[in-house]
C-alpha cells in the first residue's frame, strides 16, 4: 500500500480549502485578534506613560516636600529667635521693675532710718539736758551761794537752748 498517493486534484482541493480557510480565518479572526493586540499595546504604552507621569509627580512631590521642610525649619528658627528676643525683653523689663522696687524699698528704709536717728538724737539730747540739769541742780544745792556756779549754770542753759 502506498501511503502517499500523489493525486493532484485532491491536493489542489486541499490547498484550495486551506486557502479558503486562511482567508475566512483572516477575515473573521485576524482583524479582531489584531484589534485585541493593538488594544493591549495601547494599554502597555498608556501604562508606561502613566508610570512616567507618576515618577515625575513623585519627584515633584519630593522636591515640594523638601522645600516645605526647609521653609518649616526656617520659620521654626525665626519663631524661636523671636521668642528668645521677647523673653529677653520681658526679662529686662522684670529686672528693671525689680530694681525700681528695690530702689524704692531702700530709699524708704534709708528715710525711716534717718528719721529714727533724728528721733534718737532728739531723745539723747533731752536725756543729756535732763542729766546735765540734775547734775547742775546737785552742784547748785551743794554750792548755792557761789556766784560762779550760777553763772556757769546760766551759760550752760543758754548753750543748750541754742543747740536744741
């Protein structure tokens, strides 16, 4: 038995059927398959463009964040400097007020001490005068008839009236 029978009309019909099948498949399937492949290619291109756009946006966001971080650090430093300046001024104001109050207290204490000293001097003068008068009185009783004692007493009293 001959496995390969080479019969031309049969091969012609096989080739013709293959050609018709190819044309039908091309007409029916080729265009839709190409359309699906084109859609997939468009999706791949779109995905690549989206990825590039996302990378660009990510870079812009990182740059913006870095700029904001720098601005925040600058503003923080400025606010800290302003706070230190205000604190220094407040400290100076409080110290000035305390010094003024201390000066008033010291001045009042000095005035009070001066007044007390004056009062004590007046009291001492009074005590000296009364002691002198008592001593003079004792002397006068002992030597009352002496003219010299009378004159000394009058001089002393005259001096005390002038100095008091």
